[in-house]
C-alpha cells in the first residue's frame, strides 16, 4: 500500500471558527479545498502532501489521511472491517500504535470500546502476517490511527500529525490563561494589518499574539519548531522529503524585513516568559518588550494596529476592577492611538460595553469552550467625516 504517493481524502481539523483562516492557508499552499466545515477542511492529497501541510499550517489541529470508509452496525463489524486492511504495509510490527476516535453509535457506550476494537483489529492482522503484535497505548508520539464512526457509517484515518498542531512547540513557558497558538494565528489573520506597519500588543502575557504576528509577518512556519510527527512512523516514510520541506521553510523566511512589534505587560514575570518564548521562536530581535502599565506603552506613528487580550473576569481578576480596565483601554485607544486599527479580544460582552467605543466589526472566535469576540475599532485621526 503506497500511501505516501497515493491521493486520498484528507481532513484537516481546527478549533471552532478557525476554518475560514485554515482554508485560506491551505489554498495559499496550492491545494484546492473541496469542502469547508466549521471545524475542518476537506481536500484530496497524498501522505507526502500531508508532510507539507503539517509543517506549514498555523491554524490546524490534526491532519487525517483516509484509509478506508465502510458500514459498521456494531463492534464486531468494526473489528472485521479493520482487520481486513493491510496494516502490515502501513505499520511496523515493532512499532507503537495509539487509537483515538469520534464515535456516535447506539451499540457503543464508550469510545474506549471502539478504540480497543480498532487496536485489536490492527494488532491481530499484523500478527497473522508478521508473527508479532505492535505495542499500543495512549501516547501520540508514534503511529496514531483515528476512527470516525457516525451511526453505521465509519471511516478510519492515519493521523499524520500525532500531537496537535494547534500548539506550535516554541512556547515552553505558557504563563497564566494563555491563548492557544492556533487561535492567536487566526486572530492575526483576521486583523486589518498589512504586516508592514507597527503591531502593538499591550497586556501581552506570555507573548503569544506578538510572537505569532512576528512569525506570520516574516514567513516563519510552525514546522520549524518540531521534529516529530505521526507520518514519520508509517512504513514508506522517506526522511529526505521531510528535510527538503524544512529546507524550503527556512529559505522562505524574510530575514530582511523591518517591522516594529511592541509588547508590554505590567508583570515582570510575564515579560520574562514572553522573552524566552520569543527567543525559542527565533523572533526575539523583532519584538520590543516593556514592563509597564498598558497606558504607558509606546505608540509608533500611525498607521498600525493595537491588539488587547485582557482578562475576561471568568478565570482571572475581579469584575468591578475589570470594568475600570476596559474603560481605560477604550480611553487609551481613543486618545493615544489615532490613525490605528484597534482590537480587543474578550469573552465577556458585559465588560465590552465599558470600552466606550463603537465596534466596526465583531469577529467571532472560541477560546476553548468560551464564546468570544474580537472587537474592531477604527481610531480616526480626526472625526470620521
């Protein structure tokens, strides 16, 4: 089974509301999206194509390569269909396999039962052909198989990513209530920012928004920070394909780009973490960090963008104090950021009312399970007229 060169259905998953930005990334890589759903993009690609996709996408979570779709009424049907696949041509009998699933079937009370049926089908098939069963467990660092089973329709995939792509591997020091890197990328893509003018990020926390802005502006891809993926543990993998793709990633970095990115936070600890994360990401020389109240953040001449990601009041801070903070953010943008596009990312609509500015756009995101908005403000030099 020459899966690395054979084209099949590929599903790229993402967090809810990131699909438009993921779809844009996929198209910019030269692939054609067949369908776009709220949490995934579907296309046709080979496993070698999946190497390129894994290394380049900022907004993706998992990249799933379809092996087989089939009908299954119950666990016995599932086992029989799984055992009919030539796994000995896909997985090394000395390897390690983990299985995860998305299951809605009336005969299954827990996905763990479906996972076990898939593991048994794989292991029994390989043992019958090779005399040994591969090891299995929950870790995602080697071969990962994904089962999608809805009612009687099932499909089994190779998870070519393994560990999630939504974490970009440079953030060794997350800090308090961090924004997921894939979400931060989606936020950057949604801004009216030309990646040339200043990017200002007060309340930067551990620096994720500022770092992602620097990465995107200079063409640095998440694949630069990671050396292990699920596709590496599939029979037929050629490491030269991977290293050639990484070479191209490095060659496409714009090392001459001059861009002003400023990140500030009142917490000295947060700024220290942000500096470390930026250094790991290779963009520490592109970001000016300041320990200070957001109202003292230096603002470059307009135009530019200023992006806040304040506390929402659900996990951190005190609500009454945050009302004053939100009002102060609005006052600061109105008085000190004229000519800029202003943005505030929040999951608290009541606090958002305290900003005191009329949003020109309200862009929908989810931060985990929390329904959030990125509020956009046009900060005119004079009157709007």
